[in-house]
């Protein structure tokens, strides 16, 4: 850096000038070095996707509907069951299948809760895992 502190002609005013050209040159060199060393940004992501056949299409699940009528009658897919033993035999067969069917229980709005609880307890005890309560037009809205 060069600094001019005055002339030799005897002027009383001190001249303070800084030559900024070297500062600008250094700054530009640093800026160019920064631009060169920044890695190139890509707007894509490289992924290794698995190769092979897509999985087979899913089949529709088998649905078993258990209706409980207002008087406690249990219907298995629309067919009345004679007693609790017949219900448990059907639930045992459903639980023993490798791909268990979905069991939908649809109680009437007038049935006593103990009838519904009996069906739920039997299903749980016999190992039915896909069990759900389904509403129908006889439910209270």
C-alpha cells in the first residue's frame, strides 16, 4: 500500500490518500478463488432403486358378517346359528385359516349388551384377530 503524506514543496496540509487498487485486486482474486472452489450443485439425487417384479396384487379379504338380532339370535352370513356351540365352531374354523377372514359384527340397536359381549369374548378366546364392529341401518343414529 502506498501512502502519500505530502509534497516536498512545503505545503502545510497533510495529504492522506490510500491507493485502493491493490485491495480491490486482492478481493477480486479471493472472490474468483471462492467461485472456483465451490462444488457444483446438482439438482438431482442419485438413487439405487431395487430391480425386480412388482409385488402381486392384493386379493380382496374374505368378510364374515355376524348379525345379532334384537332377541339374541346370532346370524352367520345371514344364516341363523342354533346355539353358542355352533357359533364357536364357526369362529374356530375362521381362526384356523392361514389368512383369517375379517369378522364384522353388526348388533341390532335393541339387543342386550351381554349377547354382543358373548360373541366378542368367544371370538377373542378362539383367536380371531381381524374383528370389528360394523354399523347398519338398525343402529341408533
